[in-house]
C-alpha cells in the first residue's frame, strides 16, 4: 500500500517527531520540528511536498519518513523496511523506464519521463548476471537546487528494481530542455494544449 494515498492536496498534517526534509527549491536538508503544521501540495512518487505554514516554505518529505506525519491525529504511514529485489537476472529496460515514471519534480505534477527530462537510459550486463543502469537526465532550469535530489531519488528507485546492481543518474545540460520535450500525455496533463 502506498501511504501517500492517505493524503490529498490541501490536507493539513502535523509532524509527530523531528524530521529531516528537503527544502524546495534549494535542495538543502533541514529539520522540521515536532508539532509543526504543513499543507499538502503534492503526493506523487511516494514523496510528499508540504507548504510549511509558519515559515512560508516548501519542503519534501521522503517516503522513508512518512511515518513522521499525522493527519487528523493519526499516522499517515507506519515505518517499514524497504523491500529487497528478488530477481537475480538482468534488469529489463521497460522496468527501468517504468520506475523512472514514478519520479517527480516536487513542484511540477508530472513525472520526469513525460516532462522530457530523461535523455538516455543504458543497461550494461555485469558479471553477476545483473545490470548497471546509467541514466542521463536534465532539469527544467539550470539553477534548480532540487536536481541532485531528483537524481538521487531516481537512483534509489532504480536500485530497488529486480536485476539492478548498480545505478548512476547523471545530470546533463545538452541539449537544453524546453517545453517541446514534454510528451503528448504530459502536455495534456499540464493543460498545454
């Protein structure tokens, strides 16, 4: 079960404990204290983006820390150990693209694939019969501090895929991103046509 299903945009939550979050758009790690309130703005990709009311800032709560959030006094999630991959064979390219479609910019409600940020995916067989995955991606803006955070989230999700032993996500700037790179589905979802 995805704990973010319990949350919707505009829901109010409270931190039940001190929690490390990622500040948006700087990408800086900060700690939000117990009893601080926030307003949910996005719940995509297993992460929650919150507007922290008292400090007028946006933050992202990682999926591993969703147990720190209370909605109506009840925990949003229960802490659990991450699932480990069970497939000992090589990764499948379709699975790699599928997992990249679960990665989102915390300010844009569209996955990084449909947003046109993923330029290249390469799978390399390893002696272990598993795969190394190399991804080249870009960002919508050069100065975006969330770039390393988004790349890390993509890498972490790739490493959870069956058959993936190593993963590297590199941010590149050539060619420069533009709205024409957004998929047709993405344009529909963003209301760009």
